[in-house]
């Protein structure tokens, strides 16, 4: 019995040692893998001839002269797989040669420097108002007994619009009529029948809607450019795609001390014999563009052509006899939303880069595209 137990113990120990040996072998394989390419070298040693590198070189020549040269170099390799790799290098060399042959240089678009007109514009917001507005008051205090108009009604000068009863307890009077002092449209009626009115209570507001004005305020630094007749363009949120011509009609002689702004009013310019667009109504929100300064027949270029480099404005010029980009530093004048005036650095007729200039440096070759 003791011999059997001893044999079993020896067997278990041997089995454990085998398992440990396998574990150690796998650990060594993971931490010390075989060097790459060993098998390939052995195969080449066993078969030194292998597939000739000349065949791989032949494949390289099918792509063109540069590929053929690369393929030729493949013959010097040690047969088999290395020769095939040399042929692949020849193919890639051919692709590079073909790419170079198709055209070198950065693709750019050009435009000529031309003479044009550039304007400085000031954009402000304003409100559409009637040319004149008059508030109507009762001639004496009393109770409003009758109201004969509503907002939007048209009235004539002298027309009775309301009746006010000035009677007091024990002191009766006949109703006092309230008449319109001007002709126009009723813009607002802030009172109701039955209210007791004071002599300073507004019964209604009458405005002349046949002539509308746009009122806005201009910052102090632009006040020196304001003058009667200054042209402007007006747009509305309700008619975004339409632009209406206007001009400055009224100027305030003083600035508002609180906001440091100048109040101005503009009138719409309509063709002779025409009438103002009926879609424009008092109370609408207007965007006003005022032309504060303008220069005519000066060299202008698109804003997109400019590059700001360390505080300097530059462009790239391409001469007709050389497809290379030349860096030019410019001095600029007036600016608008799309073009700028060039004071120095360019002459009319020169060609400048308007697309692709961000990838250029001085002297780079370019490829002109339409």
C-alpha cells in the first residue's frame, strides 16, 4: 500500500513539473519573440535562385521609365520576395513621376486690379414715422360722451371727432365738440367714452401718412459726415430682398448729452410722379445704410484677396510671363463690405491671387485654374 501511494505521489510531482515547464516556455515565447525575417532568410538560403528579380523589374517598366529604373534595382536583391518588393517600388516611382508630369504648383484663381468706386457706410437702425403727428385735446374738461373716430380713419381739418359734456351738478352745459386741427389719419385713440377728461388729456393722434420719415440716431464720431441730401439705403425685415432709396432730410443742431448721438430724419426718394410703396407703414423697424465717404476711379481689389500678416496687409501677384507668386505689401484706403481701396503696392491691370493664397509663400510656382 505504501509503494502505491509513493508511486502516485511521484506521478503527481512529475505532472506538476511538466505543467510548470509548459508555462515557462509560453512566457519566454511572449517576452522574447523570434526576430522578423528569419524565416525569409532561411528560405532564401535554401532556394537562392527564387523568382528572378528581373520579372519584378519588368512589371516596374510597364508603368514608365522611372518605375523601370526602380524595378532594375530590384534585380540586385536576394531573389524571391525581396525582388518582388523592388518591383513594387518601381511602380510607386512611376506614380510619382506621372503625378509630377501632370502639372506642378499650387492651384489658384486670379483677378485683375481695376479702377472702381468704394464707399464707407454706416449702418444704424431706425423707426418709420409719419411726417407730422398732431395730438388733439378737448377745449374744456368734462366727460367724454361721444367718440366718432377709430384708429385708421381719415379725418379732415375742422371735422368733429368727439363730444365732451362739461356740465356739473346744478350747472348744465351743452356738449362741447372736439374738432381735428389737421387733416390725416387717426394713428391712436387712447381714451374711451365715459371717461372724465382734463384739458390736457389727448383724445386722439392725427398723422399725415402720405409722407413718411425714418428717424434714427448717429454716433458722435460720424456726426461730422452728416448733411442734408446725404444718400442712404433702407431695408425692412418684412421685405428683406428689397432696398429703398432715401436721403437725409432733417438734422438735429445739437447732440443728445446722455447718449452722445445726433438725431436725423430721412425721407424716401420716389420717382417723379410716383408714390411711396403702400407696404411701408408707420411704426416699422428700418435698417439704414448711410454713405459717409466715397472715392471714385481708384484701384480696388476684393477683400478676399487680402492676408493679414503681423499687422501688415499682403497679397500675391502673378505676372503674365511667369507662373510664380510674388508677395506684395499694401497700403489700404477706404473699405466696403466686398472691396477695398489700394493706396500703394499695386497698379491697375496686375493679377492677384483671390483663392489659394493661404498656401503660398514668396516665389512659389502656381497653377492657374478658372
